[in-house]
C-alpha cells in the first residue's frame, strides 16, 4: 500500500513539473491552457488524496510562474495554476476548521483575530459596494489568502517554526525561472532601461510588483547565506545561495523600481534599529519627530525638491533614482499624486464604508481633474490602483478599514520586534529577523504601491505574519513554563 502511494506521489509531482515547464515555455498557448488545467487537476487530486504538504509545496512554487488567464465563459481573470491550487487548499483548511483540527493557539491569537476583523470589515464594505460582484470576488480571494497563506502555513510550521523559512525558499525556487526569463528578455533589448515596465510579463504584470517580491526575498536569502554555519549549509548550498543572491540583486537593479530600493534601505535601517536593542516605542517616537521636523521645514524641503528635474523614463539609471523627488515633470510621480488625490476624494465621498473592495480602478476616473492629470492618465480612469496599500484601504473600505489595516501593520511590527528580543535560539532568532525585514520592505513599499491583492505578494505577506504569530505563541508558552518553574512558583506549590 505504501509503495503504491509513493508511486502515486511521484506521478503527481512529475505531472506537476511537466505542467509548470510547459506553462513556462508556452504561456500564451490555448492548447497549453487546456493541458495545464487538466494536468493541474491531476496533480491536485493525487496530492490532495495522499500528500497534502506536497500540494502546499507545489502551490507555493507555482505562484511566481503563474500567469493571468480568463476562464472561458466566465470572463473571470485568475492567476493559473496558483489560484486553482490555492482554492483546493482553502477547501481543505475550511474542513479542518470545521473538524477542530487546527491549533487553537493559532486560531485565537490576537494577530489572527485582527486579520479576521479585517476580513469582517471587508465583508461589511462589500455589502455597500458600488460594484457588488467585483467586491465579492475580492473578498473571496482575501479569504483564500488568509486560509492558505496564513492558517495553513501556520499549521504546517506550528511545531517547527523553521519550516516557514523553507516555504519562502520554495517560493524563491519558483522565482528562479522567471528571473532567468526576464534576464534573457533584457539581453534581447540590450538592457535598455526604457523597456523595463513590462519586461517581466506575462509572469508579473509589471516591473514594480516584480521588484517588490525580489526586495522581500533579498533579506531572507542574504541572512541565510550570512549565517550559513547556523543553518549548517554545505559548501554546495553556500555556493548556490551565493549565486542566487547575486542573481536576485542583479534582477532588482534591472527591475528599476525606486520604491523597492527605498524599501530595502528602510529594511537595512530597521536592522540597525534592532541591533541597537531599542524599544519599539522609541522607533515610533523617532518617526513622530521626523514627521514634526518635516512639517516645520516643509517649505525648505519643497524648495529643494522643486530643483530636481531628473525623470524616471529616460533610460538613465542615476536619473531614475534621483527622479524620486521630482514632482514637477516626472510623469510617474505626478500620476501617483493624481491617484492619491482621487483616493482621498473617494474617501470623502464615502467615508464610512468606502466604494467597496476592488472598486478603486473602476471609480477613480470620475474624481480626476485636469489640474492633476498627466499624459499617462486615462480619460476613463480605468487603469491600475491607488498606488498605495493605505489609501486603497481608505478609498475602498472607508475610515474603519483604513484604521484596522494601520493597527494590523503596527501590531505585526510590534510583536515581531518583541519576539526578536525574546528569542534565545540563534537559528530561530535569525529566521525571525529575515522574515521581519522582508515584511518591512512590504510595509514601506505599500506607501507608494498596492500589491496585497495579488497572490505573488500575498503569499509573502501572510506567510510572514504566520511566522511572527508562531514565534509569539511559542515564546509565550516558554515564558509561562519559566514562570511555573521559577523558585517563587515552587515555593507557592510547597506552601
């Protein structure tokens, strides 16, 4: 019986590998689409029956290489095959919850409850949405992300927190062929930086989300490589991690995303903050001081910014980086401002429930004015999002949704820092550090871009939150044990 199961698992994995390879080589082929769907169904069925953890591995590795397709007869755009696999896993998690098979400590942790409150308000906002069907789809997708990328990942790694790090590396493994494809495409254009916008298509919509995912992984790969002795890496694995790190760095530079580079700088600054052993409230106090100074000296700051004339789309790398402060002539910056102003106007129009999840791109056009429109703006306002995770929440779910998200961000950082200082095991400490720094890149990047609704970024974010939750659960448990075994407790028992 065990032998037949082993053969079945091998058959499923081989089918999965063939599906991924053919889908990678022929992403736009309709024949490949049919073959891919049938092959994926075979993989899902076999692995779901016998090896659910391998189904999770396959689903994660498929995320970077998945492409958007429109399901025939529905008009629905999905990321295939990753979303199909995620739905199958979400059904499994739902059954496990109904059967009380998931860890209670994970289900009732404050961060889990915050995520459920977030989903709850998204549900309420959906009821008042201006496009109910779109909001329902967005809410369902968020539920799948929560069930699979947070609860299932957390359950998988509940007894061994280091397993979460393995899942990030599996994701990175799936990203390698995409990086190779993108690099080859860059070569065909003689590394012309003006072609960067859609060079990672069809696997990533455009270069900013590609760069954001790379930025998330860079601290993880670097910290594993830097702490190779702690992780007991062989010489071969050291060389492999080293080569992978250099490849990711080169792709990050070629992706040409200013926000991603700034997010990496923020992660490095946060690393220095952690190493100084300051308390988290000191960080928040420093941020408040910087904000106050910015308000006081805003005129001088704006005068310096006004002198910058570099633009981001002229193919010059130094101009691309320095153009981050050009708010006079750089179309990319000006379009962001246009989107932000539209988001704020949308919030003022519907401050309590917002326009509904996923509706920004269909509603912001009516709030555009000639004063802020650019040559890359569309007259109908039907392209893209609010270019900010925070303003997307504000415009689509109103003030309550925005405040819930803010609390979620700061609470995640708080317990991440708290557990970093509490953790004594070196391997666990650097694992938490790597994941926390990756998450910081996302929170910073979220100021100017919005990617949480795409599975390629959602896995990284929700899995990182799951890891932080696990560290908090285990550290609380260890603290309770220590208190029970303390001399005071022993004396109380004796008395």
